[in-house]
C-alpha cells in the first residue's frame, strides 16, 4: 500500500502546482488592469495600425507574465495580443510612488513579431490610463 502512495505523490504535487498557477494566471487575465490595457490598445491609433481590428489575447488561454502588485504599487505585465493584421507582445509598466498616490505609467509598448518595439505613449507622455480602473483600485 505504501508503494502506491509514494508513486502517486509526485503526480499529485504536479497537478496541485499546475492548478495553482492556472488559477493565479486566470485571476491576472480577468483583472481590470488587463482589461483596461486591452481596451486602450483597441482604441490606440498606433496599435490599430499595426494589429488591425478585433484586438484581443493571441492565445485561447492567455498567459500574463510579470508582476501585478497593486498593494505595493508595482505593475509590470506582458502578454501576447493579436488583431486582424498582426500579432505582438504588449508590455505595461506602472508604478505608484507614494502610498496614497496615483499610478503613473512608465511604459506601454507593443513588440511586433519582427522585433520592432512601438512605444504607445505619445511624445507628451499622455497617460491613457488616468482616471480609469487603474486609479480607482489604488
């Protein structure tokens, strides 16, 4: 009886760890931060020029890479996106410098399949995320 228990223990732990990772990733992918960045990308002229229409996650089960720590004021995420004309990796980085301050977008970019990096913040660094869900959650 103990040999069966020992043989089933490693697969059990693999299943538990994989399930936990999938749950945490699902929580990230359905967050208001990810939804706000996707919406901003859909309404961005530059983003639409590169990706086309119908911008959404590239994969059926998207993986959100990076840190999303609103409590400590750090958001640095990357995920794959696609549109009717192309695919890419979108990166969003925002920090909150003071405990009660607002989040400030440091980087919002799109890396295309051919390696070009397009910075989606305009020259004036106008933050498209001001007064959105990102600020409401801080």
